């Protein structure tokens, strides 16, 4: 039985009718409506901008009820991408974004997706007789048992072999097994989730000779964690670099570029209870104490005596996925885009991941529609996007970016991402550094959802461990194609540091309404933060980008790199480039001050456009056309993800990769590190040139 407040549906429907009407009436008092033929002047946009923020925040009064209503409707059933179950969520979001003033359309793609066929798991005695057939289903929810928890893009396979426990499946875990005299070749690796991206962990086991991987989370109440094991980034395997339209060219499955995207051995998520039955049967050397602490069922690391019989059959096929795009045209610069996005597909119900963000996106759209009804128009275009097939590797957003790459590259101001908008308490922010100041100022305008009368900024800045804005050096949500491939400044915000039922059927409306956000105030705050960020980016006369902040962050990175490389002189190349960037950033700040006092409207407008273009395009300068070494799709030289998910560097990914590969004592290792240092120094100098706006 799903949790619903008493009379929820009737109460919510009444509020959905009454509250928007009240806001529209209020807005007409704030903004007398303009005639359809009235021109929009810069002064009117500036005037509306200040009031637009106030009216936007006025929409928070009842937003928790409407967001709760959206989330309930979005999570009534599982909605896996590319299947009929996704149709209801598509229709609901399409309707929610198809509001007056929003030009809404659908883009369809046909990427290669992966679904489970047949799977079984048995525990056998050494003589091959059956001990027990183990469950692969989630114990909590019969509604999703028609599709077993699985790893998308896992190849089909059969493994009948002893099991071995490999802890997190990291390099150091395999070294620990070697010291115990245990060889994983020919065995089934049982791995606890948390050692890096799923695909990387599975492929690491394959490289060491394992026949299959069973992956679990140390959470007794949850089922297996669904997910994909695709290797090499967020791009359709058959159309790398171009959109997977219906008539697109597709690489054959036999192509080496396609084969390299999939691990070589089958894998499957299993529940903690199923994993415990396997682990409890293992013999072999005693496991390290820290391994036992995290997985109490473990005594020996295995290699027998019991045998695992694992079979998996994959159903891999082209499937139709659909993005929903809603556009609010800018009245002065319609060719400049502020993009907000969230994916709606989910492995199961997806209350946290992703539909907490979907419900917030629909609330933002409704508030913008209210502003439009009052006569407001943004200076620049705002685009609201509902992505499909994110769970398969950011497929929907990546296909859209690849299809629109030239327009995005020359016209996109920023991408604001929502995914797991609410998964608990505490506010977390990730962004490219030029957005730091804007994020802080926005947090100061919003009340903390859990402490009345205190700003979100005050609680964020005082939280245990100190505040920090993280960098987007990971590839786990839809900011990936925008930042790592197209070089668009990006943010990602969310409430809650950890969610115990991630990618399981327990990610439900019931959990959210009882535990994650019972009053839905955190959702409202997420709506306020993202909505205000977009309004600033769309309406501020000068783009609110701060490259002095960027320069300071890069100097910190250079210090960290220097310490890691024992004061290598080569790092000074990077430091010198950063100082050039800082000097250019100071020049830009002076130009901003001059613009405030410019009385020549035409000349000022042209200079302003040029200045904003420099601010917008500077991030693109951090891209390299050929991309990272061995990973050409990732082109951002500062903040793409490194190969090693446990790298000591969460920045300069090419350098991080070279350091990781140099661990093998390759005599060419230092030369490769120096080469990557030179590449980073070059792109930073290039960004300084873009900020200055002059040819060298």
C-alpha cells in the first residue's frame, strides 16, 4: 500500500486549480498586461526582472502540495526507458511542460538499449548437486518482478565456478587477494558496490580472468542495485559522436569501437541477503578484518568449496526514446540559451532518482508560465528539457547535444541540472567555478527548508566539515555531455548526501513522503534555487560569471598537483597560464564597471553583447578537439572524469590518467605526464585569450 495523506487527491486537485488562479490575479496587479503589439524595451526587461524574482518566489506558498502531487503521479508505476511502461510518465511531463508561453516539442532517437532476458543463480556443492536456487528478484515489490534487477549492457554468459570475494574490486583488493595466495582466474567474483563505476569494476575483474561478477550493496533491507555497465562515456554505442536518429548511420556490433563499450564478462546485481548466502558458504583464507566489518557474512575469501551456477541472457535492441523540449523565447537575445534539464526515466518507481527533480522542473515551468501570463519575457531564451534514457548512460541528453552541438557550442550560456533533487537533508552544490558567486548569492535569497528564518546559505556555509562547491569531474548525470563534450558551464544541486535505496524498487513515493521530505519543503527550495539561477542567467545585463573565482580555483589545483608531483617544475607552466587567465579576468571586471556608466545605448549594446560572448565562450576554450588520450569523446581538459575513479586528482583528467598509467614504472611515464601538463597549460592560455577578446 502506498502512503498518501488523507483526502490527498481531492485536496491536491483543488489546490492545483485555486492557487495558480490566485497567482495569476496577483501577477496582473504587479504587472499590467502589455498589448501583443507593444515593443519590449531594455528598460522594461530590467524592470520586470526584479519583480519577476519576487513573483517567482511568491509561487512557493503552495508549491509543496503541487510538487507532492506531481511526484505521486510520476511514481505510480515503474517507467523504464524504451519500454511501454515509460509512456505514462512521458504523457504526464509533456502535459506539464505544455503550458501557455512555452513552445513544447518532442525529439525522438533510436539508440541501442539493453534489457534482461533470462537469468538464474544457483548454489551448488562441489560435486555439482544443488544446494539452493538463489533469488534474483527484489523481495520488496512484486510490481517490478516482471523485469529483474539487472546490469544494462552486460553481455550474455554462463559461469559455473567457485566464488571469490573481492571486496570493492579495486586494485588494492586484488593485491590483497594475491598476498593471501588467491587467484581470481576462472572464478565468479562477488563484489561490494562502491569501488567505482559499475562497468569499470566489472571490466577490471574480466582483465584478471574472472568469469562473471555478482555485485551487491551492504544494505539488508534493499534489493539489488540496478544500473548500467557501459564503458567509455555517455554515448550510444552505435552512433559515437552523432545523433541516433531513426535513419542515422550505425556502426556494426562487430566494430571494435562498439565491442570496447561492453565488459567482456556477464554481471548481475544481487540483494545483500542473496550475497550473504554465497559469502557465508566460502572457505579459503581468512578475509582481512576491514572486509569482514563491511560484509559480516564473510569469513573466508573463497575459491570454494561451494560453486556458483550463474546464467544471464541479454536482450539488446534499438529502442525509441523521447526527449521533451520546452522553449521560452528571449525577447532581446533569443539566440542565447539558458538550459535546465532533468531526466524522467527510472529503473523502477524513481521517486528520488530522478522524479524528485522532474516534479521540481514541472513546478519551475508552472511558475514561469505565471510570469509569462503577467507580461514578463526573459531577455535570453530559457529551455526546459525532460531527458529520456539517462539511466542507460545519459543517452537522451547526449543525443540531443550531439545533434545540436554547433548551436549549443556557440549559443548556450549554461546548463542547470536536476537529477536526485531530494534524497535527504543537507544541501550540496556542484558547478564550474565561474558560477560559484552566483550560486552563493542565490542561496542567500532562499530560506532553508528545515530551519525557519535562516537562509539556505547560512546552514550550508556552517555545516559540519565546512562548505564547498564540488567540481563536476564525474560522469553520472545529464551535465556530462554539456560540460565534458560541449564545454558549457554547468551546475548540479541536490539535497541529501546518501540514499540507501538507490536504484531499487524502494525508491518510492512512500519513502519520500515518510522519510526523504515529508513536507516537500526541500523540493520547494530546490525549485527556488534553480528557478532563480535561470532568471539571473537569462535576465542579468552582464552574465553573472566570475573568472577570478575560476582562476583562484585553478591555482589551488596547481598547488595540489605540484605537491603530488613533488614540486615538479613542469607545473609552473600551468601556474603561469593561470596567472594570464587571472589578469584577463581582472580586465573583464573593469569592463563590467565601465558598462554601468555607458550612456550611448547602441554602442553600449554592441559592447555588452561582445563582453557577454567572451564570458560565455571562455569555458569552450578548455576543450581539446582530439579529446583525452584514449577517450576522445571527453574533451574538457580541466573537469572530465579521470580513468581511475579513486584518483587523487578530481581535475586535470589527462594528467591524472598519465599519473595512473605511470604507476607501472613505464620509462615513458614522466614524458606523458609532462605532455599532459603542456596540454592543460595551453587550454588555460586559450581561455585567457577568449576573455580578452583579442587575437594573439
